[in-house]
């Protein structure tokens, strides 16, 4: 694979490094036209492995592609460009190089890795919960493509783990906003956010808290049926959690208990839970 490096490759890179250093100029000023595709490629590998700046290697991989566009080394250099750009945190450029590889060599054995690098360039840009979630959705889409198109690859396993984390990230965003509204007494807006978590992100780690917050918000509004139903769902799925204990305490303090009550959306979910059709 393009990313694997033998001892011979490393030695070759060192020879080329010494050759270029002997020219008396900084590496970026050395003309590369007189070197073979292999020599330039190995120089790029050497830069990637032996310097603290992965971007130093990008010039060499790019030059292989420019000077020897139809060679085997051009193909290898393109995937290494994507890797080096990602390592240098130049994510948009990394996506561009990875997509070029996919478009040019769709049937190549490294196409799965290129697709994974593309997804990873979105995933690694996911910032703290408070930021815009557009990149999270793009990461989910790209990770799903890896999982569906290359299900038996080593990258699919990693993509599945990252998909779950990105999905959890979206739920965390909704929870953060919901808590903000809850603290300020905007209970209807808070309920809308917690409902999203329960309905769309029920497989994440935030579902138990979302149900508890629904108990709190609905009790604050006097919607006892909804509060009891939320607590009943919470007790059915997360009885051993502190969130259920807190919800149970809130209800019993008012002479209520967890139960599927009324015809609201939470009561409908509770009935589905009892039938084993939810979660």
C-alpha cells in the first residue's frame, strides 16, 4: 500500500535528501525536473517521516504528480498528498486530494483509504459542542459512505466508531441548547430540544438525561401526563440511573408516579416501549 515504507525506501529517501542538501540551497529552491519519479517520491516520504512539518512533504508528492502524471508513483503520490495534507490539518485541501484520487482511481485498492481520509477530514474538524454542526452532518454522511461502500475494510470498523461519536455529538448539541432554555424558564423551547434527542438520537448516551429533563420541564408547565410518561419510559430503559431516581423523586413529591398517561407523544412512545417496538 502507498503508506507502507520499507527500509530500502527510507535509505533511498536519505540518499535523495543528501543529494538535494548538497546543492547548497533550501529544499524548496531545488529544481526537481532532473530527478526520477521514485527519487522525488522517496524525498517526500523522507520529509514526512523525519521532519516535524508534514507540509514539507506535500511539495514533493505534488511534483511527482505534475512531472510524471501517468506513472505508478503519481498514483501513490496523490494518496500521500491527501494523507500529508490531513496530517498538516489542511482539511479542505486534504478532501480535495482524496476526492481526486477517488475520481481518478475508483477501483484502486487505496480508494477505500481515500474515502476514509475524506471522511476523517470532516470528522477531525468537529469542534466543541457549542459550534455549528454542519461539519458533523458532513462527517456522518462521509463516514456512512465508507461503511456502506467498503463494509469489509479495516476502515469500516473505525468509521463505525467515529460515526457513533459524531452522532452523539449532535445529541449533545441539542442537550446543551435544551438545558439553556430550561435554566431560563423557557420550558416549551426546552421540551422541543429534548424531544429531538428522544426521537432522533435515542441510541446515544444522552437519552436518559433528555427524558429526565422532559419530566422537569413538563412538571414546571403542569403537564403531569407528559411528565409521568417520560418518567415511565426512563424507568423502563434506564431504571438504574441517577436520572430515574431524580425523576421518581420529583413525581412522588407531587403524589404522582411513573405511568403512561394521556395521548401525547410521550405516552405513544411508552406504549411502543411496552410492545418492544422502541429502543
